[in-house]
């Protein structure tokens, strides 16, 4: 087998698997809550999603920024410099996780009210606050697990990274069943199950460093403000890219709660769970390619870099078309996984194929964003990420119902991703690759 193709398999599959499993936590919660509690509880879980995914997005800045620097420094055989970047990113993750734990537990009711809960019934409002409180209590293991998954993968153990996330996911599934069905703990049980699953995942990932595999070590390091700024700068595009999930969820929750009410929020809840899994697969390909692009950049091997770029575009485009086709043909079956309510199935099944079309341009935007920040073209990557993740998507969600009515609100992601793709192609064509 071609060595480059072998590297693709070695890094992409574990990256896709790890990110897929990370997002699977919320999806599994949604499935068990939707089937074991009620459609109202399903909507309540979704109200908490903007803050939870916001936390994941912000912290994604540190491991991805650190991993980009590590890959380039490893390409230059600078192991000490790589370890400094690793410890700096890990410390930033821990400090941010502690802050988010305090915010999510102390201000859980205020946060869900800002996410649209104040326009819903008292029961859904209460359940959403309970879910967010208990989920936030596990922010430290959740965010450390996500962080170490990236570093373990970049440190030569992509399989262990995937295994660690799988252990957490399997634990979460069992505990969701235990807490929701036999113990009847409702949305609180779903949140606690997710948290404990992340604890088990973290323990597996820590074994990489305890057994001293690879080159990265957990130990003393020197605080370097310039390095911290560089980590944040390199990781900002990934953070903004991940912000598309909470921004989309927040905008839809606010618009749907005002226009349609609880059934609208529950409908989007199902679509958002499906979206998060598609996003995990497509983002996983981009993240898996990141160390390969970074290493090629460090070696100044332009041919190898562009080979991986072409492969990424082909893989992601093919995957997005396949995912869309599956969802278009099996729309009702996909919705029934989450809930059996007839009204919800009818509304969500009509919206799903339109909503899923956005995955195709999104798949290419993710590759463009990751490729640019992996090769030190951070400004262009930031522009793409901010446009698709925040600006264009928010404008589309709020403006399309005003212009064309609420029936076409599900076209907003497709419009936003397509406009961003046009911008991304322009930026890549007009930006030169410079080795620094």
C-alpha cells in the first residue's frame, strides 16, 4: 500500500471515530430521553445544547491549536518545543473547564432562559435547567477527555484515542438505559450518564501518558505568553468552526420557540442530533488530516501537502453525498429513532432532506478551514469559519422566515454553507502558501 494512503487510514479513521463518539453522548441522551421520557424532554435536552456545545467549541481551540504547533515542531524534530505546546494547551483546557463548570452549575436556569426556554412551558423549562446543571458538573472530565483525545492521536496512538472515546460511549449507553428506564431518573439521569462516561474515557486516555508512550509528557513546563497566544491563534478557526453547532442551535431555538412553540423546538432537537453526527464525521476527516498537513508543512513538502488536500476533498464530498442520500430515503426511520410522536415524525421528516442538503457544501468548507490553519494561513481560515459558523448562518436563520415564511426555515443552513463555499474557493485561490 502507498505510504501516504496508509497514513490517511491511520489518522482519519480514529479521528472520525473519536469525534463521532464525542458527539454521540448528546445524541444517545436524546434517544433515551425521547423514547423513555417524552418529546417535551427531548426538546428540554436540546435547549441545553447551545451552552454545552459552546463549551466544547471554545475548548477545541487549545488542543487543535496546540496540535498544529506540535505537528510542525515534530516535523522539525523539536520535541522539547512540542511538549511545551502540549502542556500549555492542556493547562488552558483545565482552567477553562473549571470556569465553565462554575458557570453551568450556578447559572443553569439563566442560561437555558437565554437559549429560548422562557418561551416554553414550565415543565420543559425546568427539565432543561436540570439537564444543564448536572451535565455542567462534569465539564472537567468531558473537556479533558476531548482535549487528550487529540493529543494522544497526534502523539502516535490514534487507535488508543479511538478506544478511549469508545469506552466512554459504551459506558454512557449502558448508564443512560440504567438511569432512565429502571431508575426513572429522567433528564438528570441522562446528564449524569454522559458525565460518568467521560470519566471512564479520560482514564483510558491518561494511560498513554502514564505508560510514557510517544514523545509528549505530562510534567512541569514554562509559561510562555507568546506560545499561549500562538496556540489560541492557531486554534481559533477550529473553535469558530465548532461554534456553528451552538450558534445554529441557539438561533433555531429562539426563532422556533417564538414562531411555532414546543413542537418546533422538539423538531429541531431531532435534526440537530442528526446534524451533530454528520458534522462529527466530516469534521473528523478534517481533523485527521491536520497532523499530516502540519507535518508536511514542517518538512516543506508541498507535493505531499496537496496530495492530502485532494484526498480530503474527495473523501468528505463522497461522505456528505452518502449521508444525504441515506437521510433522504430513510427520513421517517431516522426520526423514529428519537421519538414515536406522530406529529413530530411528520414535521421532522419533511424538514430533514432539506436540512441535510447543507452537509454537502459544509463538508468542503471544513476541509478548506482545516487546511488553511494547518499551513499557517490563519486569517483566511478565520474568515471562512466565522462566516459559516456565526455571521452568515445566523443572518440566514433569522431573515429567511421573515422574507419567505416559517415553512422554508430549514433551508437556512444550505444557503449559509453555499455562500461560504463560494467565499472559501475565492480565498484559497488568492492566498499563496508561504513557509515560515
